[in-house]
C-alpha cells in the first residue's frame, strides 16, 4: 500500500477541480485501488491510501487525476506502507 499526503494552499483552482478528483477516487475505491481518502480536519491537506503493488502503478493512477497537478495542491509525501491491521 501507498500513503500519499497532499498539502493545500487554498487556491480557487483546487476547489474547482475537487469534484472531478473525488469522482476519480470513488471509481478507484470501487475497483479496490483506493482504501481511504479524505481531507485533514483543518483542510490544510489530505491523505489518500492506495492499494497497488508498486510505485509505477501508483504514479500511473496519479497521472490520470489532474488534481495532483492542480495549482494549490502539492504532493508533499509519498510513502510505502505495510499495515498489519486493516
């Protein structure tokens, strides 16, 4: 699994792209590729947990979602995660 942490700067572009981004995440969730996703409580960023085997697959999924390159959204951290309880 992979944890992607996003940081937001509050720009209007992010809010305009958010609906389409959430639609993509819901589709990926339905396919079992996204396990968890949502904004931080203070709306300063978000966490997305992807269930894909490698970084190449993760990068491909992120490339299909223009939110990851939208002004106001920064991918601040990408980490591989090995949960033992979920």
